[in-house]
C-alpha cells in the first residue's frame, strides 16, 4: 500500500468558506483564507502579519473551523458537505488522533516560524516529534545543549533559520491548530502516522505559497 493510501477515503474532496462561499482544494487553504480575509472580531493591531497571527486565540481558531465546510465522500450520497468542526472524527489528519495509554509516547506534528525572507513571514518549519513540544523546540534552538543518545544533536533547518529561541514566540499555533494538541491530551498513534501528517502539512503549506523547511516526513536515523 502506498504511503497515505489508507487515508484517502477520509481526505475531503473540497473545502468551502461559509462566510463567502469560496471553495478550496483543502482545509489548510480554507483556514488561511478565513484568517486572512474575514478578520472581524480578531485583534488586528499588530504591526505585521506575524504579530497578527500570534495574537489569534484558540477561540479565534475555533471560530475559523466553525466556518469551514468539507465535501466528504458518502457511500449513499456520493458526496456531501459537512461542517469541519463536527466532522473531525472523519477528516484526515484529525481522525487519526488518539489518547496515549499510560506513559506511552506522544507522537505529534508542529509548525515553527523561521526568519522572514525579504520581509515575508510565510517561512516556516514543519516537524514531528515524540518529545514534549517546548523541549523539542529548545533542542532546535540550541542543539549542542541537548544531546541525543550521548551525541550532540545535529543542527536542523530550523536551527539555521531560527526566528526566536523562545517557543512562545516561535511556535505557529495558527498553522498547527488541532494537529498538535495544545493541552497535550492526545497525539497520533505512531511515528509512522505522525510522519504521514508531517509530509501532508508540509505539502499543503507549500501549495499556498509558504517556504517550508523540514524532512517532509522522512525518517531520519540518529546515531
């Protein structure tokens, strides 16, 4: 079976903005459209796009998803529009999320801000990890102080293009909303599933004009 083939039946055929009825190829594109074009009620006082995005609350991001419709395959209907926030259990990658049992690893996917390119903040890093998110972010920011298996961690794309050593300033919650759980209650069931989601999100962001660093879901051997 090809990578992601077992998820195709849960991937929306289209997404639609309920505010203006514009249609998109996927949920990431639709979310971005709503954040950029339907800002009523959001804090728009920031001096640049990054400050505006950073000021978005989880309530704001919930409102975004409440205004996303997804066109899903339906055996009895062919296809049907559903509200995204009522259909997470059907829609990739949200439908893969599980609650880890006991002290099991929490496999997750995250997005971090990279240094802007010529003033453009659409420069990010997409990664996956089984570590707590802030710990992994600090490992990117200062790899020499965070050894893995007795060796110095290798520098990553994020290390070389770091926007801020502070995860509170560097993590892009607007781009990873409900893909990473901000309450640390659920995760993806395996490293392989997290890598699939990482590759998917990497490609989705690239498709709408982001410059994206990362391994695109490739497993990296650590000595």
